[in-house]
C-alpha cells in the first residue's frame, strides 16, 4: 500500500490542503482553490471593450468588401492595444475556457458595430480612467466603420461646415449640461467655433451674391451662435476665449477651417471621455465634426491607447 501526505499552506488564504494518495488514488481535503479575482473598474471597462472589438473583428473577417476589411484591421489594432480579451484559467468546472466573443459571436459586421458602439458607451460609464480618451477614439472609428458599411457617405468637399453642428440647432435650455462640460473640459471649443464662423463670414463676403453667399452666411451665423450659447451657459465673462478677429489664411480659408475642425475633434474626444452627464451629446458633436472633416468616411485608426 502506498501512503503519503502533502500539506500546503498558502499565505493568501491560510488554507491547508491535504492530499492523501492510496494505491494511486488522490483525495482533496480542505478548502477549494481560491476564486478567480474580481476585476476592478478599469479592468471591467477594458474587458468590455476588448470583447466588443473581438466580436467586430470576427464578424468583419467573415464579411466581404473593402469597408469590412478596413473595419477588421482597425478593430484588431485596437484589440492589440487593449491586450486582448482576458480569459480565466482552466478550472474543473470549465476546463477549456474561451472568449465570450467566440462563444457568443455577432451575426454580421453591422450588428457587431452597432453593439460595439453601445458597449463602448456603457464601458465609459463604468469609470473615468486614463484609457477613456482612447476608448472614445475607438468609438469614433467604429462609428465611421458603421456609416461606411451602410454607405452613408456625403458628396460635399471637406471641410463640410454644414455637417459640423449636426441636424438639430443647439438648444441652450436642453444642452446646459453640455455647455457646462465644455467649460470644464475644453473651453477652447468656444473660440474654435467662433473662429470657424468668422472664417465663414469672410468666405461669404467674398462670394457672389446668390445662394452660395446666403448658405455661407447662414452657416457662419450658426457656428457663431453655437459658440455664443455655450459661452453664455457655461463660462464666466472673464473666461470667455472669443476674440474680435482670428488669424485666417486668406489664400486658403478652407484649410484654416479644416485645421480648426481638427482641433475641435480632439477637444470633443476629451469632453466625451470625461463628462458622463453630457456624453451622448458630446459623442454626437464628435461624430458630426468627423463627418465635416471626412465626408467620404475612410476608416482611420485613431491613436487609441498609445
């Protein structure tokens, strides 16, 4: 008869496990193995987004077309940035664990993108982490991928200022949270939109009388009105960054407006990442700013977590 005993004490749990082997048979007596660690807020956030990106990657890789290929490559790049989906170690109750994305895949790329956008927004609500701005960048890439898959391109030439403020006029009473968020996170947006309107006024003044001049004058008024509403709702007078005049490249005014929109895009990422009470509105303005810069919706990989 073979008889031996192994005693193991772990400092983490102070559990004593005794193994008795008789004739080659083993018997565990004492505490079970320690449970799988509970994820903290940032890890929960990271895992939610990683699963969403893996679902997008898998669905897009099974799809055809240039847009699907671009979506798959972008999602895989971000998934690598995040370190992939965390999978628990093998256990008696689950000897071969797999990623939730593989056990519950998306039915198609468009569905995966829709769900992924919602998952990222939900993940952003978990915690305001150092990764939040990168996650908003990922949201923007998935949003552009969705529009490209749904053939939602625009025919205007960038920068398309008519797209920059979305389809609904800014209502200061309904968007007070957004104005306050801009004041706290990115007050430069007030000056950016005022400068966009200023440059558009110059374009309107240089245009021949007619529909083009009227359209440019209208968009100029909308841009400066947006800046005025946000400043009035969110900023004290002594913090208002607007100026009476702005530096504009008079030989290429659209280039100046494009640069301003790029600054606006970066600022909206900050607002959407760190102002949960105004996140949905900030994401909407972020998306319309991106459309104004990129009406053909080429799918770009934004900086992510790097």
